[in-house]
C-alpha cells in the first residue's frame, strides 16, 4: 500500500493511493497515521476497510498539498556518515566502527513539496537525501535476524542540516538538524511488502537541475536490519518512529568550494519505489 496525508499543515487527512494511481480520502476510516495506528496493525485494518469501502470513499482531487506521510512520531533517530564516500567527504579519516546516532526534532517535519526555510543567521544550510525506515511495532532488544519484522515500511526523507549550527557551535548535532522544515517526509509511506529489499534502492538528489547525489542504498555501511537491532539495544523504538539511515556523497559540505542553499534554489530528490520530493529554498522571516 501507498499511504499519504494531505491538506493544510498540521490539519492533514489520511489518504491512500491505489495501484491504478487513484487517490482516495480515507478520513472515514477514522484514524491518522500515527503511533496508535501502527501499534494496532493499522495497515492491515485499513486494507480490510478499503475492501469494503473503497468504492464509496471520495477521490482526492489534483492540486492538494502533501503533508508528512506519517503524523508526528515519538522520535526521529538519525544515522550519521552511513555511506563511506560521504563519511570521507565530511572529513572523517576512518569509517565508523559503530553507527553514529543523533536525533532530529519532530517539529522539523513537513511535507515533501513544502518550502525549506533557511534559518535565521544561517550560513551553511545543506541537503541530504535519505531512506527513512518507519517502525511498525514496539521494538526493544531485537535480534538482527528478526529486525525486519518490526519495519512497517519506508519513505523519502531530506535530512536538511545547518552545518555551522551542527559542527561549529559545540554540543550535539541535533541543533543543526532541527529547524522548522528540515524534515520533509514522503510523499508516500510505502509498506515493506511493496518495497522488498530496501537495501537495494537507487536514490538521488539534484540542485537547480544538476544531479549531485546519485547512489544506491546497498552502499550503506550499516544496513537496515543491523540498524534496527542496534538502536533497540539502547532505546525502545515505538510504532511510527522514524529511522533515517544516512546520505550518500554529494552534499554541499563536501564540495570544493563548499556550496550551500540560497533563496530561490530548487532541490529535487527521490528514491526508487518511494517517490520524489521538490523544495524551494526561502529565507527566514518573522511571522
């Protein structure tokens, strides 16, 4: 199944895209795509509901806004430097022996076609196409062999980063990762059965029409089953939680000279089977 959310920011409704491309408003199902939905086998229940109600569900007309494909989760757990070339372009002298973990504020979530706001006092706003893993059931001390049983599905994520905030201001990376609009997620949550092997998906990103990231998720240093198992040794992963699995080479930080977003820049990105995103960069302004 391909699930999406649509409508005004923080007032989104749940939708489903059928195999023929028809988009249905499934508000009558009565649930958003949140922790409770995933914890109570919501995907299977929604499929059963569609079997009886798809014919009467209203179609979503073109021109709507896509929101984040899942409602705000309990946490967004990020993996740093999980592609070798990206690790080296970021200044690492050796590859990580264990995953680098940091968090991203859930208030950064937005839709896949929303504008990305360059933060106030930003000098170095950067981009990162990433595969996001959505947890389907509570996971604690999970064995790697069984880890994929805890994955509900996947989505496209652009892990925007303000590098000066992240790397030059001391403390943890989270403050360079968490500005509003720094976590566009979607357009779709695609169930694991549709995706198949998520460690064999092409992913790419273009800046102003020029492709600058072009890789495959097979190039990850730490693959998805290991990451789910590893994280579950240190924290309980809740249904709906997002693990964003790192980015390949081609970020602005790694360019010579370095390149960062300026107002008017257009960022486009996508992952095989999961869809595409597009954001225009705009300057922060007081509301």
